C-alpha cells in the first residue's frame, strides 16, 4: 500500500469509528427518552408500568411485600397559574430532587405527568415501612421552594397501596393509590392515607351518583 492509500484507509477507519460512536449515543439517547420524563429526568409512566408488570408477573409469595405511593403536590395549580409555567417547572424539578433524597436503595421514583409522582417500594417489611417513607417525603416539603427572592410553599398528599390487596394488574394498584391520595387531600392535605377496599367502594358509589345526576339533568 502507498502512503496515500494507507492514509485514506486510516481516515475511513476513523470515520467509521466516529459513526459507530455517534449511532450508539443516539440509540442510548432514544432508549433513555423512551423511559424517562423529559423535564425531570425521572422514570416515566412507561418505565414504571414495565417495572410494575415485572413485579406483578412474578407473583411472589406472601412474604414479599411492595407498595406504591401516589404523591400529588398541594397548591401546584395556584403556583403554576400565578407564577407561570417556567417557575412551575422549576418547582417540579426541585420536588423530584427532594423526593430522590428520601428513597431507599432499590426504590423507584417516577413522574406520571403534571404534579403527580409515583414511588415504588419494592421489598418492604410491612405497611409501616411505606408510612415511614411517606412521612419522610412529607417533611421534605416543609421547607419553601426558593424562586429568586421569593419563597413558595407547596406541600404534598400521598396515597399508599400495598401488594396485600392482591391486585393482579398494575393499573389497579395505581388506581388504589390514587383513590387513597384523594382521600388524603379531602382530609386536609399534607398527609398520607392507606388504601382500603372501603375507599374503592365509596369511589364507585360516588361515580354512580354523579352519573345518575347527570342523566337526570339530561332528562329534565
């Protein structure tokens, strides 16, 4: 090979290596984007459901307990509407950072969207563990969010659903935690509530009453 052909061969090899590196980086970025929230960098709904499906599908024996914490920020709509979406986004990102500091090793934190966060506690001794984590997370919102020279307070309400309810679908577990979270808001916010079957019965009954009222108004 001549010096010129060797140089061309080397240049082609380097260019190919760069192309492989760039393609790998793009694939990694796409894979990350598919399972992570763009704003906060936390896991997204798809990643959460994938993990939940895996846990539910394994059908552990009764000794393996896990829990879902459904956390919703209090007063976030007021903050977002009065201060603007950019500062609202800042609060969401900072809230994610605060929650991350409350996690145990192996826990998962995801953002469903808006101001809703999900914490998956995989492997707990009992429901008290979920309550302890919830209290720790509520305390992390006692300090104000500092936005420039402005202090903004935003508490949180948390609903807890555990694997002891025997649900077979991840969607049902999330629904249970969601129902418990709204119960916490109804009772005064900045607190947590544990899901019980009675809460689901009440929610279904309330929906039936609302449907009946809507139909009555349509016929009036």
